[in-house]
């Protein structure tokens, strides 16, 4: 079933549940669920939503919406956007930053965020697969990654015997290489 059909069936399912809200607050919760489903369809976001759902079940790195070489470029982009995302990750010099925008306060801010370090930590805890390629220098690895016509979304590689993760962000056509040495420690979940 394609995403458009799934959205229609989800809307019909909710409507057919016969839920009678017990309060104005519960009615508002139902309204917001219906509105969110209708928003996706009516604003042409069906495929974006489909890609988002695929990303959720993938093992891909955290989603980013843009990439910049410098903080100045990122700040300029953020300040020039008429209506920035309310929350998103962007890359600044290949480092994850969290974008926050509060429309009511006209507040826009980017700050470094460790989400990717935790992602790498989780990958290390789970165990890394064998590297797909090994290189003597980072420059060789960069040339290999840039030369891939259809790069993998992520691949473990080795540079000078150390593990790295080569990453491709297809939505922004950006490629990066990260050392696993920046990984945050991630403990086993309890339970």
C-alpha cells in the first residue's frame, strides 16, 4: 500500500473508531491527529513523510536538512529564511547542530548537538561490521567516497587501521567521513 493510501486509511480508521471525547482537551487531541494527517496530504508532503518513515526504520544516521562549510554560512542561511523549520539538524563543517526556531518570539538558534556521537556510540556497542574498504590516508578515503556514483548511506571503512563511518545524506547530496573515536559511550539499555 502506498503512503497516500495509507494516510487515507489511517484517517478513515480514526474516524471509524467511534471515539467520543470525554473533554475539550481530548477533542483537541483528535483534531490535531486528523489535521496532521490532512496537512501531510494537502501540502504535498506525502513523499517527504514516506521518506521520513523509511528513515525511522533504517539504521541511517540522524536526518539533516542542510550542510554548511562554516558557522557564518549556517547563521546567514538561518537568518535569511523567511520561515525556518521549527526544529531540525544541520551540518556545520560536518558537525551536527540543532536548529531551533520559535516563531512567536522570532528566536532562531543553532547549537552543536551530540546526536551523532551517540549514534556512533550505539553502532560501536552493537558491533561494527567489517570495513568495506581500507585507506592509508583520509584524502584517499575522501576521494573514494566522492567518486562513488551511488554511495551507500553509510559504510564502515578504515583509515590507517582505525574505523571510520562514511556517510551519504541523499536529501542534501552530502558526503562525510567520521572517526569512531568521537563516539559517545552508550550503555546497554536496562531491561
